[in-house]
């Protein structure tokens, strides 16, 4: 059961890195662009 839990957690981490990190980069770029425009 522990191994399955660890696998699911690692899978969630992978999904987190695939989705959240790119989103953060996009937000930074958009925020940076807005700041530069102002």
C-alpha cells in the first residue's frame, strides 16, 4: 500500500511540475510584460 501511495504522490508531483511550473513562468512573463508596458 505504501508503494502505491508513493507512486501516486510522485505522479502528482510530475503533473504539478508539468502544469504549475509552466503556468508560473507564463504568469511571470505576463506580469513582467505588464510592468514593462507601464
